[in-house]
C-alpha cells in the first residue's frame, strides 16, 4: 500500500477511526459521533436509524440502547450490523460491517452512571419503539420513575451496550471530480490480521 499515506496512514484501523473522529469533533457542529446503524428484521427487510457511537475500542465500536427496541431485538436476532459515519465538514466517511455482542455488565453500568439523571430516568420511562398514546403519557411515565428511583436510578436490565466487532472497515475521503479515495480493510482468511485494498471510487 505504497499510496496509503496522509489521513489513511497507519497499521491499526481503529486508531485511524479514532483520529478521524477526533478531527470531526473539532469541525462538526452537532454529534460528530453519530452513526447510521443498519439492521435487518425477521423478514430480512433493512432498518436504519441514527445512534451515537460512544467508544472506539481496541477491536470494536460501542453504542448503547434499549435491548427491547426494534434495533435491540434485530441485533440480538441476527448478531450482525453495519453502520456508516459521515462528516460533511471533513468530506469523509467510515463504513463498518461485523458481528454484534451485548455489553451488559460493569462497562454498561459505568456508562449508564455517567449519563445525566434525566437521561437515566428516561431510559426507565421509555418503552422504545412501542406505540405511545401521547407525549403526556411519556412525561407521566418519567414522573413515576422519578418517584420510584429518586436521584440514583440503577441501570435497567433492558438497557445496555452493543459492541460491533468488524470484519470489514472502509475509509472514504472525497476527491475532486468524484475521484474519491477508498481503502477497505477486511479481516484476513486466517483471522490474524487485515487485508487492505484500494477501491475504485
């Protein structure tokens, strides 16, 4: 990969992703960690929505949600997901596909505890993805959970994290006249490293 230099340089795709995200945090006006997360339902019909990526680990990408939501159920049923991060200010994107596992232990507890009190209570109150009669119903549910849990609510058993361990990561940067730069990292056949390939724009 003699021409993989500049913003594409490096031997660790997760480090490249962290570097790109850090740049976006300085330029994007809102939610530089937003990802468009794609799942499939039981009929194989795709579903996509925006969620916030909370960590780029040593070998995985992590976000948190309600396990009983549509995405939570679809992730647990298929064990697979894909997402794209797009930064308009940088004219770059990262695409990821891989296997999914739940994070519902100490790591999820720690992240939940770091959230604002209203967000923690909201996690208890919202039956995510299920029908809701009115906003007043939602606010009444928040009031009930506030009375029940006070100022230190525990993490609900139905709420926690998912880790996506990629089999494929693509880094894309805009080029003049749509002659973009694309590099795909794919887990090698022996699962001991990455095969890196430049793709046509």
